[in-house]
């Protein structure tokens, strides 16, 4: 049986839309190389401009 990993040990990469880093998830195990967005919301908004960060505090 494989040992548990800490979340900090898992691979991560930035979202192409919002730029936030997101970490590997088990459901992405087969296609981690093709995963580009952190969420469905970012995936749907991929054609829009990325958020500028104004008003975020």
C-alpha cells in the first residue's frame, strides 16, 4: 500500500486563467499533463480576460 503524502509534497501548477496555483488531485492522475484550469469556473471563462485583482482584499 502506498504511503500518504502531505499536500505540500504533491505537484502543483498555475491556472491559465486566474494564475492561482493548484495541486494534483487523484481524479486527475491519468491526465495531469492536460489539466490547465483550477476549476470549472476558470475553464468556462477561459476566453475572458483574467481578473486584475482590483477590489480583492
